[in-house]
């Protein structure tokens, strides 16, 4: 997922720099009010800022739902949301990169929700070792051992019979 966001940010930077070189630019595409002065200068310096809509999309792609209370603070957005059934408050998202800067590790209940959402059942023996969470579960009537990246919620390995 991070590479997807970085590629998107690189595309935004490329488009932003190209747009900034056009004399009569407006800022509607970036959530602005249409004035080109400061926004174009910021894009020319590589400082593309994401909109609240972009932030909602990023959070949705990271497994968050019910995004609310989005507000700006310095160079970041702060938002509240639910992630795999648990309320998460004060997520800090960079306006320029879209990276969630304070994403916490999944709790055991969030791991259960994630695995159920992905078709697993009989989930048990959830353990955390550093940034990897391991769980035993059944999928398609087979016993599996599933390894999950604790912060991004990416299933990185699924082994078993």
C-alpha cells in the first residue's frame, strides 16, 4: 500500500510541477478556491497538499471506515475513524505525502475482524512479535497460519495445509 501512495504522491508532484509552469493556473483540482498565486508557487516548490477527500480515500484504503472530525494542524491532517471495528482517534496524516504518521499496531480484536473480512474463520492463537502478528485460522476448510504486518494490516504470508 505504501508504494501505491508514494507513486500517487510522485504523480501529484509531477502534475503539480507541470501545472505550476502554466501561466494561468487555478487550484480547483487540489481543493483550493481557484486562486493561482500561492498554490502554484507551492506546487512549483514540490509542496503539493492533499484535500480532505484524498485523506478519506487513503484512510479507506488502509482499512479505516467512518472517517470523521478531519481537521488541519500545521502540515498534517488529524482525523478520527474506525479500523476493523475499533475506534481510532487523532490519526495524523501528512498533507504532502498522505502517510499515516502515527498508525498503531493492530489489536487482537482488529486482527480477528481483518481475517474474518478476508474469509478466515476459527481464528485463534494470535501473537505479536515485533511488527508481525501471527494467527492460526481456517480458510476454505484448511488450517492456516497467517502472518500480518502489524501496522499496515497487510497479510504477508499464509501457510498451511
